[in-house]
C-alpha cells in the first residue's frame, strides 16, 4: 500500500482547492493506495464537502489524510495552510450522513470567526471516524466541531489532539451520539476548548442506545462563559484526567490531576486575542499527564520532555535565536527580524547581531505573544567576537548607523 500524494496549491499543484481534490479522491481505492491532500499556504483552500467513497477506508492505516505541507504549518494563531469561511455559510470540513470511513485532518487552520452566518462550522461529521491533529478551529456562532450519529461504522472513533477550538457562541465541541454500532470512543488530548457562549458548554457529549460509549479527556483546558463547562450526559464511560476548567466540572467524573475554578487569563497569555500560549506561572505548566506512549510533540512540533503541560502548547523558555548578518544570516536587518517574529508562536525570540554592516533602524510593533517575565524577554545582542570596543567607529562591533531621515 502506498499513499498517493496530491498537492493543493494556488497554482502549480495537482489541485487548486480541496473540493476539486475530493471530487476525484472519492472514486479511488483507499484500502490499497489511499489518496492524501498535501496543503500549501498563501491562499484559501476552500471548504470541502465529502461524498461517499467508492472504497472507504475502514481503519487508521488506510486513512485519507489532509495535512499541511512541511514549512506550511500555522504558528498556532495565524499563517499556514487554511480554510476561510468568513463570508460564507459553509462547513470547512463536511462529512454528511452516508460518508463512512477513517479520515485524518492534520495541521490545518480554519477561520470562520468573523462570519455572520449561524450555520458556519469548522467540522461536521456524522458517520465518519475522524482524527483532528494540530489544528486551529475558529468559529463565530454554531458549534465549531459537531459530531453526530455514528450509525454505519462497526466501531466509531473520534480523536481531537493538540488542537485549539475557539467558538464565539455555541457549544465548542458538540458530540451528539445516537449510536447503533457496537462501540464508540471520543478522545480529546492536549486541546484548548474555548467557548464564549452565554448558555453553552465547551464540551457537550450525549448519547442514546445501550452500546458502549467511551469519552476520555486528558491534558485539556476548557472554558465557557455561561453554562457548565463540561457535560457528558449519559455516556457509558467518562474519564477526565489532568484537565483544567473555569468551573468545577473537571472534578465531577472521578479523575485525577485536574485543576478547577481557574481564571483563564491566569492560564493563557492573552485568550481574548486567540493567544493560548501558557503564560509564565500558569497552573497548567507541568500539570499534564505523560502521553508519550501515544505522541510526543505539541501543536507546533515542540517536543515534550520529562514533564507535560496541559493545553495545546509546550511551555518553554528556550530562545529561538535568529542571526542578523549582511549575508548568510537568518535576516539582513533588525527590522526584517522584528517584522517576521512579532507574530511568532512563542515569546522567547533573540536577535544575534554581527558586525561589518549597519543593522538599520528598528521599530517594534505589538507582539502577538507579549510577556513581562524575565525568562521570556526578547533579546537583541552582539554576537560573540562582534562586540564594540567602546569607540564610535563603525568598524568596531555590531552597530546601527542612521545617516538621514528621522529614523530611530
């Protein structure tokens, strides 16, 4: 079995949209040579509605994958391969009734947060088994992730891992399970479920029928401004370990390691600006469960170590060091460095400056991830061996020279 990789690009790829790719993929064999969509940044991939596959994949090893190409991943807030439904009443990933099989969505950002349509969703799945990995889902009104009615699968599987789901109004993750199959499992690990609705949950899961229905939540942070944050209804088995909620509901299911009655602004860097990096001193740091038997990295690929954090991001203060050189460096001026990293996924950014040219003037913009903690401060410094000698000479050390204008 060999994956058939199809590239989704604005130009020069195999397809110019996810829908065009799907229109061909659903007629191909997925159990022998599954089709995958390798998605590139720089344009709107477009919403995609799946049709019934002629040969639907029945297990993870045969899964149809949709993923961000290497170097085209989001930073947890913006960028990367994305679907924008702001101006449409659309579902970014739509798996309607009758579409069975196993699908994996990895590293895609969907954006419907400015939509005025109440039917816009990031993911809608009825009969399909879905893994959502390393994604960012923003939505305006209706449920960001709506999972419903597993009726045609012998075993239903839904997995959300290292994913941020941010909904302005309705249930962030809504699992309405009316199951006639033999079993079903919903697993949510190292996610952020952030709900702004006044009368809705961050996670609502409920079922009918008498078969086995299992829900497992681990290392996940949940927020709701209105109703109870977490509601499991009559699910057969509920396990909640090492999770955080703004109310007390994480502790309602007999799990361990949970932290409750948390203030989200003490947990995250700036949740009002969709910034869900853990802030210095956050109670979620080192409060997670070791899940290295299943996966080892966070939403942006940072590797967990001896301790695990809650949420989608690993907290660390290891700096990202960029070199500022006239040629051959990461950037050729301080301003270009600042423009590139002010939206970066983690606040620890250092600029190592080299001599032999003017670094240029530098104006700081508002950074996406601001911090006043000592360990998280940015640093601009002369590289070893490129320090000045205390003189005014431009031949001495790393320097910025302004010869005209009112630049600083």
